C-alpha cells in the first residue's frame, strides 16, 4: 500500500531530505585521492549526529555495518566503507546517505569524481544524472510510475548504456523503504499510478556494459558482472498537485 503523506509528514520528510543532502555538501571537500572510504563514513556520521541532531538510517539496517554506502567504480550500490578502500585519481564513486530526523527518513545520493576522470567515466556520470532528471520530469499526478522507467531507459540506451534491473527506487519518509518499488526501466510489472502526496526516490543505476549484477560474499556489495563502470544519482521526490518537488536539495539551494 502506497502511503499518501499528510501535510505534517511532508514537512518532516522535507526537513530530513534537505539535511541528508547537506551531508553530501559537507563531505564534498574531503572526497579526494588518498582518503579511505571509512574515514569519509565516520566524518559523515559525526556531522549527522553533532551538527544535524539526527542518526544514520543505514547502520544496523538488516545488519548493515556502516553509516553510509560508498560505491566505487564497478560497484553498483551498497558498497561498504573500508579502511582498505583508498580513493585514487580517476575513480568515480557514489555516496548514498540516509538519515532519521524527528522520526522521518531522508535518502539521497550523488556521484563524485577523483582528479582527472576518464572521458567514458565522466560521460557515464553525466548521462546517469540526466537519466535521473528525465525520470523526475515524468512525475505528476495520475501518471503511471512506468513513465519514469521508460524515460530513464530510453535515455540510457540512446548512449549505449544499460539500466540495472536488480535494484530500484522506493517510497520513503515514514519508513526507510516503503511501497512502491520504482523501476528505472520499462517494466510491465510497474502498474501503480502516481498521486499527490506520494514521496519516493528515483535513483537509476546505469552501467557502461551489461545491466547484470551480482552481490559479493559480504552480502551487501553489488557489482557489475562484467566489471564495467556503474554510476548512480538519487533524489527523493514529492508528487504535488501540478507535478513534483525535489525534496533532497541542500539547504543553500
């Protein structure tokens, strides 16, 4: 059942979403060559607790061991921060942050490039962002959710990239993961209709190679089967009376 949020819930989720985006703004200057991903994870958690008065929604979720997800190069999603994963020039990475503020959930992610990023890697990052925005632009009352996936898949394939199918967007706000599942490709199983007051994430994962994925032995880290690069961007979106509102924009915007 898809939750239609009340005005009070929308305000709470709007705040949580904005603060989640603020975490990504804060960490940006520290995402550089030579840093390990656990250091970034711990720095973000300190900010979440001390500056935002919030907590990570990731730590302990179904046993997840860290405060954020940091996915580098061919890691599609759910990369576990580690002391041994040291960023180097040319890397691309996604940092995914989810927090709980006043019992409401925020969830967003973005891509970063380290130093001089190869041309194909930068194209992937840019096209993936465009895919997300085209998906968001499909959001409006009474539109089918599948319009989101159609827009994303069309743009990805235009650039000869593929859309990951094993992971999807989701409702968010009152809980970490709610209905519906938001597919990022044209799916006949996506039959729900958007209504004013729904809040969900749009978070396409786009690969240079084939869309197939596998999860490593740690039970979390999802990688491309063909070891090709992968990118992801994510926003939380509210369906409004006339279209949409992106909730996960940083405070300064």
